[in-house]
C-alpha cells in the first residue's frame, strides 16, 4: 500500500467527508474526522521520511503518465508542508468537539466536520499536487469549505466576513485560473515539472509575464499579502474559534507554499528574480505589512482580531524571506511556515478555550483570567513568547534566520524593521498578559474554571512542540536549509 | 578534583530553585533560600578553570558553560548577593518576588558562564524577564511598580533587540558565535552589540530607566535589582570591549550624571539608583581604559559595589519598611531609633565614598591608578589626565551625595518625629553580614585581589596595589573631609524639595503618552472601526472622486479589488522598471 | 449580441430583468461554443448557465427582493479595476500563439496523444469524455467535490426546511391552479428525464456526460416543483432521500478509484477493472459518470429546495 | 512638609549650640587632615607629562572642596530646569 501513500494523503479526508455526510451523525463525524486527521499525519510523516534523501515520489492518477494524466509529486518541500498541515489538523480536530459545542448549533455539526475534512483535503491536495489545473480544483474545494466554515461563526458578522472572503477568494481563484490558462496556451501542458521544462526557452514572452503576474497576485490574495489582506482579519475574527485556529495555522501556509512552488517549481528562480524582479515587490509589501499590521494589531480590543493582524505581520515575514532571495531567507520562510503554525495554533487554541469558558474573547473577557484559567493563559503566554521570538521557542529560530538573511543582503533597514516589529509584538502580547494577570475580573463577568482536559491536552501538545522545536531545531532547520538550497539551485 | 561528571551551568541551580520555591513552605523554603545560593557558590568554585560544555542549536555549537576568571569573580559576588538578598527578604518578600529574584540571579550567573553569544543572549533576556517580575511582584504594595515594570521591560527588550541584531550581524560577519573580545572586529554589528550592552549598563541616553524602575520595587526587590543587571553588563563589557575609547566618555558622563541627579533627588532609593549609574560609570571608564590594571579595577569595583550598594539599599529599604517614608524631606533623626540600620547605612556610605579601610577604597583606587599608569603609554595621554582629575573629583562627589547626604538626611538632621524600630532580625543579620564584608574587603584586600582576572599584572607591579601608603591615605582623607566641608558649607543649597527631575524617560513617559492618547485607544473599542479610521484619510481622498462611500462592509472589497489591479500591473511593471 | 446583452445587464436595475438577461447571455455563449466546436462545453453552458443558475438566481430573488439598492459608489473604481486587469490580459495575449494555428504548443504537446491514442487506450469515441473521465479523471472528481462542497455550504448557511408548511398557503398555492401549465409539465417531465438518462449513458459516444445529465435531470424536478409546489415535490423526492444520494455519488466516484487501487492499479486506473484494459476503461467511465450524474442532480435539487423552502418561509 | 528637615527653619538656642559644636568638630578634623601634609610627600601622577599639580601642597583638600562646590552649583542650576512636581507623571 505504501506506493499509494501520495494518493491516500488526499483521498482519505476527501472521501471520508462524503462518508460522514452520508451517516449524518455528529459523533461518528467527529470520530471519523479525528481518525482521518491522524491517518493523514502518519502518511505525511511517512512521505517525509521517504523523500528525506532528496528523492521525488511521483504518483500518476489513472495510470496515465504525466503530462497526459495528473500526477502528484512529493519532494522534501511539499512533504514538509504536508506534515505541517496534517500535524496541525491532528491536533485541532480532537480539540474541535468540545469547542464547537459552545459555538455551533448541534444540527450543523455534521456539516461542520464535512467542511472541515474537505478543507483539509483541499489544503493537502494543493500542497501535494504536481499539476497546475489540479491545484486550482483543489484550491476551489478548500476555498468553498473555508467559506462555509467561516460562515458558521456565532458572530453574525461572520456572514459578511465569509461573503467578503468569497468575493476576494473567487477573484484570487480566477486570477490563478487565468495564469494557469495562459501557461497552457504557451506550453500545451499542465504538469508543473513539464511546464518548468517548456518554459525555459520562453523567457521574454509577454504571455509568460502576464501569467506570472496573474499567479503572483492571485496567490497573493489567497495568502493575504498586503494590501490584499482585508478579508483576513474579519474572517479570522468572526469564524468559530477552532476554525480560526486551523485556518491561521494552515491556510496561509499552503498559499505561501503555492507561491514558492510556482515561483521556483514552474517559472524558475531565474525568471522570478532575474526577469520579473518579484523580490522588489515582495520585500516592499512585506515590510509595509509587517509594520502596518503590527501597529494595527496593537490597537485592537478583540484578541482574535489582534491575532489575525499579527498573522498578517507574520505572513509579511515569510514573504520577506522569499524576497531576500538567498538561502537563509528561504530557510527562514520555510521555518516560519512550520513555526508560525505552531505558535498561532497555540494562541488561537488558547483563545478558543477562553471562548469556551467565558463566551467571548475580547480583552474584557480575558481580564483576570490568569488566576482562573492558569493553564490556558500559560499556554497563551508561551505562544506569545514564541510569536515575539524569544529564544528557546520556535519563534526565535525563524526570526534568527530572517535576520541573518537580511544582514547577508546588507539590508540593515530590513533588520531594523524585523526587530521593531518584534517589539510591537511584545507590546500587543503584553496587553493581553497585562489584562489577564494584572486586572481584576470585572464584577459582571462570571467566575470561570480551567478549561477541560480534552481542550488543554491538544493545546499543550502544541505548546510542547513550540518549546521542543525551539530547543532542538536541527530537524526543521535541516529540512528547511536543504529545500532552500534546492529551490535556489544555481541562482546565487 | 574530578567533577567532569556533573558539570552543570551553576546558574541553573538558582533558576531551577526559582521553580522549586513555590512548591515548598515555611522553614523548608527559608532553608532553600539560604542554601541554594551557597550551593551555587560552591558549584562556581568546583568547576575547574578553563572547562567548558557544548550543546548544539541550529548549526551552532553553544557553549553554556565556559569557566573564566572574570566570570568566576562575577558569579561569586552574584551568588553572595543572592544569598544576602534572600536572607534580607526571607519572610518579608512575596513568593513571586523571591522566585523571580532567584530566576534573575541564576540568569545573571548564566551570563557570566556563557561562552557564546547565543547563550549569552538567552540568559540576557531571561534576566530582563526575571527582573521585570521582581518589579511586578511589588505591584500590590505599590501601584506605581506596575507601569514602571512595563517601561523597564520595554527599555530592556529594546536593548535586547539591538543586541540580537548585533549578534546576528556578528555571526554573519565572522561565522563564529564565540563570545570573546570584539575590539578587533569591525562593522556595524560590533556597535550594535555594544549598544545592546550599554542599555543595560545605564549609559546615556537611556540612563533614566534605573532611577525610574528600581525605586518602585519592594525594599528587598531593589536589593536584588541593584546587584545584577548593570554589573552583568559591566562583565560583558570587560570581556567584549576592553579598551574601547568611547567607553571612557560614556563612563565619565555616567559618573557625573549620577552625581548631579543624585544631588537633586529627594527620594532616598532614587538617590541610590542614581548612584548606581555613577558608580557603574567608574567601571565603564575603566573598561574604556582597557589595561589589565583597569579591567581588574572594574571587576574589583563591581564586586565591592554590589556589596556596599546592597548594604545601602538594605538600610534605605529598612527605613522605608519601618517608616513608610521614602523622601529625605520626611525623614530625619532616626539614628536613635534604628541604630543598626544607621550603622549599616553609614558603613555602606563610607564604602561607596572609598573611605580608607572599606572595600570602596581598595577597589576604586585601582581605577584611578589605571588612569595614571596608562597615561605614560597611551596614544592620547592628556585624555587620561582628564580622566584622572575627573574621577578624583567624582570620588569626592560620591561622598557628597551618598556618603553624606543619605546618612545626614535620614539618620541625623532634624528629628521628623518618627519612632520606628530596627527591622526584623533576619534583615539585621543580612545587613551585619554585608557591613562586615565591606570592612573585611577593605582591611584584607588580598583575598579579593587573588581572584581578579589578570594575575600577571598583579605580580609584575605589586606597587600599584599597595593602597595603604601614607600619601594615599592622607590624600583620600583630605578629599573626603573637604568634600564634607563643602557639603556643610553649602547645605542651604542642598535644601531638599518634593520634586523629581526630568530625564530622557520624559520622552516615553510623557511624550508617547500624549501621542498615544491622541491617536490610539480612543477608537480601539469596536475592532473594525480602528482600521477604518486609519484608512479614513485615504478613503476620503478617493471619496472625492466618486461620491460618498457606502456602508463599511462594502468598502474594503472595492478597495482591495483596486489593489488587486494595481498590484497586477505593478508585478508586470517591475519587469520594465528594471 | 453577447456584448449587447452584457451591457444591458450592467445598465439594468431590475434584478429580475438582469437574471433573465443572464439566461440569454448564457444561451448566446453556448452557441458561440458550438461555433468553436466545443459541443460539450456548449451543452454544459446551456444546461447550467441558462437553466439551473437562472432558476437558482430566481430562487434567491424570492428571498431578497427584486430591485437593486442604489449603488454604493460610482463607476469610476470598478472601471479603473477592469481597465487595469483588462490591460494586463490584453498585454498577455499579445505574445500568445495565434488562435487556431496548427503549430501552437497547445496542439503540439499533450493534445496529439489525446486525439490519436485515446480511441485505442480508452476505447470511446468522445475524446472530451475520455480526457475528463480518464486522463484527467482526478480533476473531474475534484469538480464533483466542488459541487458537493457547495452543497455543504448552502446547507450550512440556509438549510432546508424539511417539514411541510403548517398552512398549505405558499406563493404558488395562493394563485389559482394552472391546469394548462400542469398538464404540459406532466407531459414534458418524463421526456426530460429520459433525455437526461440518454445524455448520461451516451456520454461516451456523443456530447454529454454526468454533469449535463445531472443538471438536466435536476431541471425536470425543478420544473415539477415550480408547477406543483414544494409540498408535492417533497412527497415525490424528499430532501432526506436526496442528501445521502449526493454523498453516494461522490463515494461512487471515489470508490471506483479505491477499487482500482485495491486491484493493483493507481487511483482511478480503470484498466485493471477488467482483463482487457479497454473494457476496464469503459466500466470505470460508466461508473464514475453515474457518480457524477447522481451528485450533480441531487445537489442541484437540494440547493433549489434550500432556496425555495427559505423563500416560502419568507413569504 | 512644614516639619521638613532643614536646619535653618527654626533656629533655637540649643540648635545654635549644636551647630557650633558641629563646626568645631569639622574644623578640628580638617586641621588634622592638613597637618600631616607637612610630613608626607605626594608624588605627581603625571610627572612624565610635566603635570605636577597633584603633588602641590594641599591639592586634594582644595581640589575636593572646589570640585564639590562646582558640582552642587551645577546641580542647583540644572534643578531650575529639570525639577518637576513629584506627581508630574501621574497626571
């Protein structure tokens, strides 16, 4: 069965989504989803181990060799992302059961899990696929599921947020489709590896340039690249807590991966940097987004919204790493894919627990919680420290490489921006800590107790990962550096 | 002794202890408070000289344990300070403060054993965290401690950020993370690291944080705070930047900054805080001179300073604790009621003033000696002449604003009508212990000299260490007595007022607050509105073009779609722009 | 004509008229596709664009209202956006290989194999079907799941009111019975269904396939709902029956893939289904096309139910 | 604050006598500090540079006095600009 691993990675959640829809029973849906997420993680890890020597696994659907059929290609890069996505899913899915009891009406639980599995399958598929059109199809699956998940939020504003995301997401999807279409007219193929081969001689083609522009902007919309980010804060802030956590930790990561894949795997680093100078756009937008989003985060009263803006800043870091166009920069980006998933996962899960107990997640709801929910708030603090980039947490590792990369480039102002943004992160995390630990609980809010173990356990698993991979970073940095070197290839 | 088997960084004992303390109660906790620092001290001395331990992180080899003479000297005095501080705090301080203080002390000791820049940075930040917690812990008793701790943390994180940028740059430039003298390397990275260190040392323009934050801590809290942060910074300067000329100017500025602000200050413990800046200024100047004698002087002065400053703060803290008063203007005539506290305070005051037969005398004069000894060989001898004259004046000044002002206004002067008693026995014991050390070091300096980092220098020029010559004694007595004459003659000018003195911290305490009120939190309540306000300007601009804008929800989509198009063209345009 | 319709759509303020114009637009595009020799696409466009989506939009109108609110902002911003995007597109097409030329990369690389080898490899005459259902079957499965995901979204957002309305007063029942319409519909519906089945199973040979069949089948039911009312329609096909069928369609498709996997091939490699690979391809394509049809038909019906039941509630 | 510790605020005979004894003690101490100057030789720290100021008679005494005076004066002067009410930042 091991030869089928790449297909199973996506098909398991995809088909199980239909299965739980068929059974129409919430408890079965939950159990099946959790099992699916764990299976996915096991498969992803297995795949990563298989490709860790630098080999590439190819899986041809329908038995048709690419470029005639659709193929999945697993290399170190996407196996790494697969592990991130399925790992986060494996932690969040068990968490979801109790969390949605408080936030989603019981009649919708089956639909919730169906959408969640579809979303997971779409994200995994986007990551693993080696076919440009297939990428678009899976993008649509995950997007539709995401809109659904967001609209399930208790907050009525979630509907308009989901709608806005739908509009923007559709524009993004259309742009991606246009880009893929232009590529197809140029080359007559949809397979990414084949595309890369046939694009080689076409460097000066305007169609190619337009395709590149459409793809970068389309994916940019999906990953909430500044200033195309306006859908994100609303969506993350109003979605059900566990959805916010899952999306924040995975969706934008996959979009960043897609950008990497198209930039390096299809167009080639030479074209992207050498011809299109995409780094100029990425770096300038990233810098603005890092500063701007951090500052806006500082002004928020809703903690979820604050974290959403902080996510924008973190996406800025990832784009910055790509824009720096050197091995350290890409390493930083790849590490941050992983690390940001860990830290934002913890932060959003902690918030979900706060929501579970107090029915809200504004600064007010969090006041005085330090004593009433010590483990929850401790998890939040660790996640916050990681977000700031305190040594011995994962946040430090990626920030370190990013700083190294900016220095390597000799761009000191970039270094300064990174560090200033870290300081701002200190301030906005501090605001929550201040409220939770040093403010008395408002008299009109009920006294609450610690979150149940079934919520704490997944959260603290992530907390442990935050610290473990912050101290023993050799595995992640090893993979990230390998991949970065492969991606940049002969560019340097 | 063969101890390779359990070579743990000694700082970890205290750091772990910080987590054990809350788990135990009563006598066990008291016992641990006293035993753990002693155990640490033992550990510091059991680690064979020159041994080291490595650990992999990313692609680097960390060196969390590297034994050096400088490190051992500082670790020793840190352990002693933690011991006496713990004794003083025993059952007065809150549990949080005690744990935080141990965490803080352990991190400081960690820095002294750090063999590489990353380990150093980690402990550096842990220190910032620990010390901030020490401050917070006093928030219940003193509401001002809480915002002060935030400002304190902010300054230190700024420093940490600069330091990290520097370290990253240094690692990139040299490829090595080893923590050693950086005077030979060049480039921006070196200066960033220096700047990061200088923030902790209390150098201009950020000297204000010391006087802003420390006095808001509890009596025992400030004893802890005074010992570690600035002195660790002196330690890293000794190792990393010996002989960097700019440090001479910075150090001199600090010396006189401390004296001037100290003279103006009314709050006793703020006065002590300013005197920390001033005293550390001596050390920084010595590091700037950078000869072996000067570095020995800086190290020895740091050693002695931690002890006498802690003693002074124990005394001032006891006064605060027993009377509830913190201002010179509220105090006076306490000698009769708090004799032990007074004796401790006076001993400390004499030591800080370098009174003969106290620790200050035998350490501070090493630094002035370094100035004139180096003058013969320095490239710019006149600078050192100035240094010597200024430091000599500053020695007299120290007596003026701490040695006389503190005891005079608190223990003598006019009786303010307060009738306190001496504090709890354990606090008295701690004061006796440090008072004893102050005198002992002054009478038997050889013990301290023996553990100074540069022993070759010591052996080669024993003369320079001969403090007790008739000439030196006499000149020192003259210096101090005539400073005293100036003090009493100009006493009317020293009339204390219930004021504070403006400093650079005005910028972040007042200016930012005003700016912040202007721009931020007023609109913070309804999430989306905030961003709307930020966008408001751009919005209005575009609204001019196409009439009134609609409900908020529709706008961002349109706004973003515009951006989509702009970016699309932009992405393509880059090809032609370049 | 296409452009004229598009402009009419933009100028109109009555949403009802816009929906109708959209239908016309779709039909027109369908005929363009026919001209371009893309019969399958034309078929889909006609069935989905002109048929079902018009119905769904009408269903939405019942819920919302017939008239557009006054526009929020002027036309300048959209115009700028459209101009910029259009400029890039035009820019991109400038260097594009000339349309219809035989030496285009499109016709040089992958397509020749589809054209030349598919009759032997897949064994069916309709190349479009063989590409959709075999070469790129996995994409098609993805599309089916997109449809399925849309259903999940609609159900989560709106839901279907399963119970019959307590009072039998719905918008349709308020009006006098329409015997002519009902008789006509009764006559038409069976033929539409048979046509749907024909399209379904004839997809391998002529234009058609699961998507088109599913849509046509659904329109038959929709016609029934429109003429006889929701309650009667529930009696005919209840949503609770349709719901599992939608999932079953997906599972049928995916299950075929799983079976091929179990039989030693890769996912959706039908050649292993029978001893003769070409025969296996045929079995596989029939199975998955049925899955497609099933899902598409049920999903369309369910979505329509969702809109209509909500509309009746609103009324 | 009326009870603030300023020795000049309410002079009384006893305080005057106290002050006188205090000054007497100070004067004796100062004299004691100057007298040994006749017997001890200071060596100049910067002889090589031709600076012998620090070896002159009573250098430390007058240098200390004037340096301290100057520092007090400077502090007083700066105080005019820098001093603010104690509650300045709390407002």
